[in-house]
């Protein structure tokens, strides 16, 4: 009973909060489907339980008229970070993500942002420039790209999804991450080749 009450309270909190956390993932069928019971913050999937992520693509935030797709990086693990310039925790997380990007790119992995719910592209671009972020982001003001992740909660920002070299979901973090969370994980995924 206590657990059920906590679950209801957590769900209510997530519905109200703009930048929030919650967590757990389940797979069904052949593609990744996310659900969030239990309030876990970190989920990892063993190799034999990983499911393929959808091919996500959209406008490149910093390059008007250019498309950016996860398919542009075949055979590479991808760290996909969901963020918005309006999100306070995203501001504190961005230096850690830049550090992660700089360390994983030379070993054959890629960090890509997914900028959600930022209708003013120029404001999101200013966020990137002001923080000196060099990794690319897909601009997703309507959330249409994010909707491709079946069941993924749109209100849990920031959050991070880590894909292996076959672009299967290897881990999900429904919280602010540090480079120490991501770099060792990506190193393991690169070694799986």
C-alpha cells in the first residue's frame, strides 16, 4: 500500500514538474518501449535484452536547413541527451556533457542532444553558444522526434538514453548525468564491437 501511494505521488509530481525524474523501462516486441513504474533513476540493459531504438532525426539546431539523424553515425554508440534551455538542471549538466563528448568522440562514439520544447530556436542556439557546447543537437520544439520513443515520458528533462553500436538501448538515465556516469559505460559499449 505504501508503495502504491508513493507511486501515485511520484506520478503527480512528474505531471506538474517541468524538469523532473522518475524511471524504469520495459521492452515489448522488437522495438524499444519505455514505461516508468517504480521510480528508478538508472536503467541498464544486458546485451540480450536490448531493443532497437527508432531512427530519430530532425532539424540540426545550429545549422538551419540541415537534417541530423542518429543514422548518420552507423556502428557507433550514441549518447542521446534530452534537454531544453528552459531547464535549470540542463544548465548544470551541460559542462559534463561537453566533457563526455570530447572524451567519447576519439574512441568512436557520439553525443547528440535532443532539444525539446524550445519554440524559439535562437534562444536555444544562444544556450549552446554561451556554454561552448560543440556536440550537435536535433531541434524538436513540438516533441515529434521524441514521440518516436514509444512510452518515453516527455516531462522528464533532462534525461539521457545510451545506445550501443547497433543503436539498441543499453541504458537510460532519468536524472542529471555526470561524465563519470557516461564515459565508462560508453567505453564498455565501444569494446563490445
